[in-house]
């Protein structure tokens, strides 16, 4: 994977915040902190002393379920809406950042001939998959609360279901650059939740976690997902935080179902710095 000098300058050392440069297979700062590039092409910028658990982030089963589900295209309408906003508002030559990128499903679809695209996730297993699969993008293991980039590096930043940390996102955004957030709307997966909870609550969309940036546009995206394969439904369930509440009886019922319909319901909010 070729990386130019301008792109390399975007990374910063998680220990001393100095710029990291790639020399052969290691990223090194002027204070001689060194981070090896993995054979898959990613770099781990989450020092062991910054981890809150042995393997932070999603476990392997969740990763595999999400990858299988997303590969079927059920969330492609969401990607299309995100890309439409990017092409309408974004600086096409500026770097793009995917905050909480997972396996790179959204990351690689933002890559063009004219931009560089970066993805960060705290889960090493997901980054390993992303880097191996989408070698035209740049991936690193890191925490969103302390992003491994120097200030004002990105023209477009998006967060799909990841924690939204305004101060840190704003720090790495260029002046007049954009932040796109994707969060669940009222009825997202309501039919699936209704199978699990006696009284399923709708998502609360009133909370606005962005305070300093200017809201440019807000969109609601709602559509039905029709499933004829029980594996797809089970993979969707495994992706969600309420999977742990699903009984063995429900799992058995879903396995035997030949048809299931569920809403996808998203709120897209575009902000400008």
C-alpha cells in the first residue's frame, strides 16, 4: 500500500502527540516512539496502557455477523444517502475520516481517485479485516477519545453509530469542514425489538450531542428490509446491543422463519465547523 508524505504527516504519536512518519515498516516520532505496521497494512496506535480491557471493542462473533449482514446490501440505501451528502458538500480532494469504522464497509465506499480515506476503530480484529480487504484506505487501531491525528487534517468526518465526541472531532476537522452523524431514528429495528421486549421503546431522537458546530442539514431515512433468509435476521440481531436479551426460544423461532420484515430508520445530521 503506497502512502505519500503528505498523508503520513496526518498520524500523530499517541504517547507524545508528535507527528509520526513511516520508515520502512515502522511509524516513528521525533521522540523515538515506534509503532510497527502490521502485515495487513494497518498500524496499532492504541498503547497497551491505554486499553481498558484485554480486547476492547466488538468481539469476533459480532464482527463476523456485521460483516455478513452488511455484505448483503441491506444498509446500502444509507451509504447512498451519505455519499450524496458528501458529493454535494464535501471538498473532494480533502482527506476523509470514518470514526469507528469497523470492518471498513462505509470507509471504502468514500474512496475516490482524488482523496485519501482513513478509518479508526478500537477493535483490533475489525481493523485487521478492514486493512486486508480495503488496501486503498488507511486503517489504525485507536480510541476515538484521543484520535491519532494532528490538528485540522480532515475535510469530511462521519460517525455511523459510533460515540460522537465533538471536541476531538472538531480538533481534527479543517476550518469550514463537515461532520456527518448517523444515529437510529424512532422506528429503527422496531419489529425486531418487539420480539425481544414486552414493551419495546422507540429510539429517542431528541438528544443533540453536538453543541458548537452548525447544523447544515438533517435527513430522515426510513425503508423496509425484507428478509427471506433467517441467517440474515440472526446476523442483524447479533449486531445489536439487545442481542444479549434474546432467548433461545426466540433464536429458534427466527431460525425457522422464512420471511421477516423490519424497518431501517436513520437520522443523518450534517454539521459544519
